């Protein structure tokens, strides 16, 4: 081509095909495990996940994935392994042809050995056994098996993908620590369609578990918000009261605001992830295109009754936290307004006090000017008298008369001079 490709063009296209669905023959069974670190899983050491995968592959002499791969498929003994690395967790799927004599036998999970699982860099988030068999012609036979395998009160069952299969599960953990699903496949259904159904069941359970981590965090958050809410309400109610000083109120308000902001930082990632995982769960259920069977609740109805309330609790806690942060901000603005008003009043009083002092200073200045005129005039009269005495004797004027004549003239001159100086300065 005469034009160069964008450096990420092939990466972007390959991402669309990064996690292909498995192709499963019928009958078969699947073992699925999701592993997650309990703290800061999004920033975990990805090399530890890869090393754990390589340890499993090396047991069976299987080929290794590419160094930066986030998914891998390959054989491990009789099973076909599928490994995927996600933002917060890694998943291992083992697909094995055929069925065991005992439905959902825990021994089937030994495709992932116990000692290998014990060294996993994280904790088990979910573990699923899926039994895939041919759909019986008699629907009552399916009903009898489901009643024998699952707890009736929580059993969800539906015909999916335009009647291609019947899926069922009770979303309970058995004595061996596994959740169980049954898939009855209509004869003639393609292997890849079967693989998509099984993959979506695994994803529903994984993302359901991941999203419900937000419920646990929401309960912790609600407990703390229950303690902060009365304190914040009391501060807001007391903003127009003089019982507590604005400085003390501001100090307490800042402490509550800081804690609320800290809670928002701590819980924002989990709540955002919960919303994303919830959307995936609902999308995976929608694409199953469920149809009711034998009067049983569908997966969507099961989630609506038990899962949706948990998600609403998470959203309610998130909204409450945001509301309290906004309340604290508004309270801070009101307190700032109160402080500004009080400061304006103080400034007004200060200006009035300065005006009074300026008036007193002006009066004092006038008084000083009067005294200055008298003092200057006194000395000026004496000086002028000394100058006029020699001239007074030839004219026959006495010293007292000369002084009397000079005094008003000197005072008038000094007063005029002081006025002129003051006017010039002004």
C-alpha cells in the first residue's frame, strides 16, 4: 500500500478476536476457576499470573503463550485449557469430552490440581462445574434431573438461544466449593454454539461475583456514612447559630469534608467497576434469549429478584456519598458567606472607628493650629517690638503702645500664613 498503517491498527483489529469462544462436543463437561487478589487487584504483578499458568503448562509439557499474551488456549492432558487475564482477575477453563458416572463429581475439578491452586497468586473468586449433555426428548426427564441435582427454591432454568439448549443452575456452592450448571443441548447444535453458551454461563457467574464485591464495600461505606450524616446535619443546622464560633465550625466541617473526599477516592473505582460488571451480566443474560420452561424462573427473573436489589444498594450508597460530598461543599460555601458577612461588619465598624479618630485628629489639628498661631504671634510680636522700639522714641510713642499696635497685625499675618500653608499642603 502507498500509505503507512497506524502503528496500532493491527492491535486494534486483533483485540476483536482476542478471546474466541471454545468449541465443545456433546457430551462434555467444563471446569472453570476465577482467581483474584484481594487487595489492589488492578495493579497486581501480571508476571506472577503468567508464572502460575506456566507451572500448569509445564506439568503437561504444553507450549507456552507469547510473553505479553492476555489469553491462551492449548491442551493439558485430556483437557483443553483456556486462560484469560482480565483487569482484576484471571480465569482458567478446562473442557473435557465425555461425562463422569456421577453428575458434578468433584473429582472432575482435578484438571486443576489442588497443590497448584494452593500456590495461586490470589484467592478463588468463583469455581464452576458445568455438565453438557444431549437434551432428552421428554421434558419431564429434564425436570426430574434438575430436581435431583439442584435446590428447587433457587433453581433457575430456561430454554436459550432459540431453543438450542436448556440451561439450569441454582447459584449455590456445593460441599466441594463449586457452583454447578447443567446444559442440555438439542441434537445437531454446533460445537461453537455450545461453547458460546458455556462461556456465557461462566461469565455470568464471574461478573456477578465481581459486581457483588461492590455490595460488601457499600455496606462498609453505609456504616461510616451513618456516623457522618448526623454530624454534618448538625453543623449545617448550626450555621446560623452563635453557639459555636465560625472557626470551630469550619474546623469540624473541614474534617468531615476531608473524610468524605477520602471515602469517595477509596470507593470510586469499586463502584465504577460494579456498574460495568453489572452491565456485562445483564448483557450476557440478554443474549441467551431465554424462554420459560416447566414454569421455572429464568436466569433474568432470578437476577431481578435477588441480584438487582444488591446492585441498587450499591448505587444508593454511591449516590448518598455524592450527595453528602455536595452537602459538605454547600455548607462550606454558606459558612464562608457567614464569615464574609461578619468580616464585612467588622470592617464597617473599623471604618467608623477610623472616621471618628480622623474627626478627632482634625479637631485636634485645628486646636493645635490655633495654639500655634498664638505661640508664633507671641514671639513674632516680641521680635517686631524690638525692631520698632528705636523708631518709637522719635515719634513719642511708648513701648506699650507700640506692642499694642503690632500685636493684632502680627496675629493677623501669622494666621494668614498658617492658612496659606495648610491650603498649599491640601
